[in-house]
């Protein structure tokens, strides 16, 4: 049965309620205490924007090296990186952030976006460690040989 519910935000929205009459009544009563779908989506979006703004502020003291990858990867990875760094940053010791900042591969940030903070730092340390070894090896090879 379709019912028009006036939500807490004042907007009216049609809902298809199923189940026994008592269940429908309970559902309708509950729906009246919630915001409509449009307001819910708008609120979520506003929360995301607010979270992104506060994350950017939290990492504003860090120098974020440019990411590498496709435009799509970079734009997605930038959002992930800011969010993760904001959670990791620590005014007394930004070592964890520093390890993560070494990783500029956009794909890495996307692939590891669901890791816990500790696992992310461990993965970053490992990734940056490998990169450093490669850099060291390269510089040794580049050195002129003196005999
Ligand atoms: Zn509404």
C-alpha cells in the first residue's frame, strides 16, 4: 500500500509500505520521524563535504607530493590520501604520515584504501623502503667506476 508521509523535514514523500497493518503503522510512524530521501541525500553530501574540508585542514601542514596515474586514479586517490593522512597526522610525530607521503602511486592508495591505519603505514613503509633501495641501487650503478 502506498502512503504519503510527511517527514520531519516537512517534505512529503510516497512510501510503499508492506506487511501487516500494524507493521505498516509502525513503519509510517517511524518514517514521520525521519527526513525525506532528498534531505537525507543532501545531508550525507554536506557531511562528506564537511569531512573533506576538515581533512584538508588537518593535513594542510604536510607537503603532498603529486600523485602519478591516470586522471581518474589521481582524483580518487587524492581524496583517499587526504582522508587517510588526516587520520594519521600527529602534531608530535608525523613519521607515519611521512612514510605514506613517500608513496605517490595513485593505484597504491586506491588498492590499499581499506587497510587499517597500522596496516597502511606498514604497507607504505614497505613500499617506500623498496623505492629507496631501487634509488640507492640506481645511484650506485650510475656512479663512475674508478679503478
Ligand atoms: Zn525533506
